[in-house]
C-alpha cells in the first residue's frame, strides 16, 4: 500500500522523514507537486525538485521524472510549470489550476503502491481542499495510508492535527493511520496525556518522537531552509538574492576549510573572503537587486565565484528580447567583470553535463547562450545527457571565476579550481554525500520511531 507522509504545515520535517523511510524500505520517493526554485536534472534531461532527487539518491536510486511530476517555480509574472520534467511555460495561478485535473489523470497512473509519497504544505487548507492532488486525491483515490508529521517546536501540534482530521472528508479521514512528533525538546512523559487525547479522538496511532537536534544537517529543500555551516578559517559568503536557485553545490563545502554563510547585507559581503553568486531563476531581477545595494562594486574588489545565473550576470550584456528570463523584453547591463554577452532564447538546457574528460561534472538547468567577446572560455562542455556536444563555457580571470555547471564543486576538477581560491574541499561526490546524510536520517528514524508499526501501515 502506498504510504503518504503529510502534515498540518510546511517545513515540519516531511522531506526528512520521506528520505529516511525511502532508504529504510527501499522505496521510491514521490512528491506529486512541489513549489521550489531548487531543482535538479535527471539523466534523461528532465527537471525535478532537488529534494526529491536527494531522497532518491539517498535510497540508492537514480532520480527520475516520476519522483516529482509537477514542479512549480515562482518568477516575475507567474509560475513556471514543469510537468513530468518538461517546462510548459510561465502561467498565472488560475491558468495552472484550470488544468490540474488533466495533470492528475496522468499522474495517478505513475504512482505505484510501493511508493512513499510526500504531501505538499499543510493538508488542511480550506482554500485548497477541492483541488489538492498531493494528499487528498492520493489518499481517497489511490487508498494511500497517511502518517502525519507534527512540528511541535512551533507549537499547536495536537490542535492542528485534530483540526486537520476534522476538516478532512471521510474518504481521507479513514486513511489517517498515525502521527509522528518532530523537533521535540524536553521530557517525553509530558506528551503522554496529549498523545492519548489525540489517539482517542482520531484513531491515529502514535509512532514516536524525533528529538530536536541542532547539530543535524541535511541539504535544504529551498532558500527558506538555508543555514550557515562550517567552522573553517576561510569566510565564504553566498549571496542570497531574490530568486536564488540550485544552490546545493555549496554544500560540498561542509567538508572544507570554510565557514559558509548566506549573506544579503553589504557589510556581510565586504567581510567575506570569497563570494559565491549562486544560480537564480531570474538573472535580471537578481542583478538589479545587487546593483541597487551597490554590491556590484564590492564584488569587483573581491574573489568571486559565479554559477549559472551568477556567472551570466558577471558578463557585459544580457539580451532577453522575448522576456523569457526577466519577464520583460529588453537588454540589460551586466557587471562587466567578464567580456561576453548572454542571449536568451526559447531553448532551455536541462542536462547532466561534463567537461575536461569527465573530471568536471554536474548539471545544467538554464536559458541563455554565452557569446564570448574579449573573455576566453575556461573549458568545453563535452557531454550532455550522455550525448557528445561541444559548448564553450566558463571564464576565469584573476580572482574571478564563472561557469554554468551546477554541482561542479563535488567533482575532482571542481575541487582543484576551488583550491585556487584557498578553498580545500574533502567531500566525496554529490551522490556519496547525500547517501551519507540520508543514512544518518535512517538511523535517527530507526532509533526514534516504532518501525514495526510503520511497516504495518506501509504494507497494510
């Protein structure tokens, strides 16, 4: 039977629980719909949310389009809709929801009874009950058993669980089989009356408590979840501008001589030893944000590493005649750190990519062709999704580096390039680091929850 991990709110720990359970049960993780600017390329060129790719890798699986059938990426003027890995364009919310039934009719045939499905946000929002395809349709039509993850750290866990139970229609309520208390601090005995109260009123079974652990770190789902990390002597600032996306490469620095912070203020940028300009869903808007704060002038004086959109804004001009990147047709002045133009067209690159004989590798998710003028390309991309290509990319001049390949910091040549900035990285590959993290999540779940009861709910 399909197991559905849901909650009464966002950021309750659903993604962590799904990651650990998928590894423990050797199951495929699925999230029907995710809203995130943090995405990943499958091996066949499909775009899915990064956290679903993370869950799949943690379970020892290759990320696939089916892990995340719908990805929603907010941008200026609407939401970019990615369906089964393919971009459909930027839609208004009402346009998207007018087609949601047709999406569901395809998606429901993709979900398998052995899957572990993650719900989106809170499952009891009254304005979404009639169009929720992430929990309600999965439970009522596919007969998935629901386990709630309750974030007790923010308060109201039991009240919200009972309220959600009462708000749910009978076809969903009967599928609500258990609950997990997450982020608990203190004496568990204090919870016993509330646990009995909720069990008695809902029939849901208490499955255990996961204690709050400030030392526990997993790669974040989106920019809302980023956190500082590391205790090295080198201060690395990652500029968290609007529409920041695809930033998980910096978590290669968790095993390095760096202290990494996500920065927004001029003073924070100025005191950083190395600045990273991460990817962005809207390069023009992120560039405008930098310039409005005078950060472009600060960056010209500092060692800078720009990735994807961060690389593009380091060029001379950004030419977006159709408004596909910015939302408004036009030509925009870059920072002029490198001498190249970026020309945005209809084509969107979504690929697993490699260069330098495979020694520099990662993934690309971008629009924009780099047209070199005075600057010289750093390397040639040789493979995209296992097909041979020849695409000039990257630039390095003095203490300024830019390139289009996300995740390069985990690759051998990427680590060599970073060493020129004083950054010494000892992490393994992205897949190895994810598997290590998810293995620790699995151990945490096994040591905290009633695994036998979970197994019974999963298989009943």
